[in-house]
C-alpha cells in the first residue's frame, strides 16, 4: 500500500500574501534570511499582518543552517512561545524555522497552531516537505530532521518575491528543482502521481529557467518555475531522492558549494549511471525527455537521455554555472583527498537509500571524480 501525502495548503499568485490577513491575535515568530529585515519584501509581508498580532523576527539564518545558529533561534522560541511561525526566504531559512520548531516545541512542551512558509527562491521545495537539513560544522556533515508534522501547513507562492534574487541564486535553485524532478522520477518510492509532478518539473525547468535567469522580471516564467519548484518538492517528499543529493550534501559540507550547484555538477553523471544500471530508470528518463520536447517520441531511450544530459549542460553554460569543483575554486588535490570521507558520508545520507540502484563505493568515487576538474 502506497501512502501519498500533500498536507500543505498551497496558494499561488501575486495576491497569495493576502492569506496572512486571516491571522488575528497571534504570537508570531518570523524566521527569515539575514538580509530581509528592513527590505521592501519583509515590509510587504509585515504589512499584511494586522496590529493584533505580536511579532518577533529571528534573522540569524546562514546557508546550510548550522546547529549553533538554530539553537539561538530556539532560545528566542522558548522565551516568546509563539503559536504561529512564518518561515520566509530560501530553503535555509525555512529549514531553520522547521529546526527551531522541532527543538522549541520539545523544550516548551507546546505545539504551533500553524506554520506558514513563504519561499523567496524557486528551488528547495522546503515549503511542502517534512525535512530540515542542518549542518554539523564541527564534523563537516549535513544531517536531516525528518518528521511529517514539520511539513508547513500553508505555503504562499508569490512570484514577485523571487524576482529580486541574484542571478546565481535563480540558476542554482532552479537546477535544484530539476534534480528533485529527475531523482524523484526514478526513486524507489515513485508512483504515478509523483511521476506526473516530476515530469512536469523537467518540462518547466528546461523551458523556463534560463528565461528567469536572463529576464528576472518575467512574471509568467517566474510563476511557473515557482510552482514547479513546489511540485517537485511534493514529488520527492513522497517518492524520495537518490545519490545525487547524497553526494551534493557532502560537497556543501566539505567545500561550501551551493546546494543547487553541487547537484547540477553531479546530475549528468548520476542520470547516466542510473540509466546504465537500471532499465526502468532509463525508460523513465527518456519518457520525461520526450514529454519535455527534448527528444522526438520515436527516438531510442539512450539517445533521448543523451539529449537530456546535453540540455542540462547547455543550461549550465547559459547561466554561467561552473561545472567542476576546480572551476568553482576548489583545489583539485584537496577535492581528491576528501574522496573517502565524501563517499562514506554520502552512504549515510538520508537520501541515499532512495536511489533505484545501489552504487558501490567505487561507483560513488568515480562519479565524484568526474566533477573534480
């Protein structure tokens, strides 16, 4: 028996923030990116909340949220004892909010009435997932907290909030959506519904992400990519991911490579590996490529997958994304020396078991070595 959960109420559109007007007399903890206080974005959000609400802001959010910063937020949570939390920003901000909630509720023995996620990037899908990925900086590891109750109750998808994102953020986060789509498509927990969301994610990202990168104020393109990000989040939250994410988490922990970029570097090699070792995965990738118009319907699966991989690489070039660790600025010798650690920790990552085939240590190392230089 398969269980499919989509517990989050999703509101999409330039007027989606209007839903905040439903909050009255609440004690609200806003967890947001460090640069958001005193910006028009946060002023707009706060302007939707009436004066009967008590509001505090925690903005000490860092990329790949470290446990130390999260515990600062927990201190504020335990003092305030909020009944509503707003997670505003990229995946790190929403993940930080989830982690603060996780620890804060346990310490205070309380339970939030509502968690509202407002993503300002189109990438992580954190607004509809049960996972908070946090960093143990002392041991150079990332680890997830995974609890269904951490899934936000409401997601507000306002495409206007992503228009001011730096170009690199648009590129990296959008390529993360493509990775979510392609990994959940072939993951062990995939089903018809997650396949539909994943295939649509491939279609949308391959046709609209570069437009968002080059023309950030294109509301139509921004809206459809924002929704695709959310849909891919639902897909992988139900189907699982794979070893592309397992390795990418290690690149973030060891070399501070932005998560979406780390995935994009690895994705062509992971797709190629899975297609070579699993016929079902090969066929599903090919179907997605054909539905996205990257290959004609009669084309052989292997050729269609080459078209898909070529499209990933083309998009990376069009958006000035470094394709290797060396081009990102990591010394090749340092990257090579970290191989054993990266392979060992990738196998421990929560995303690793979802892959359709189990790669050996040698296979993992071989994929990793492809992106060093």
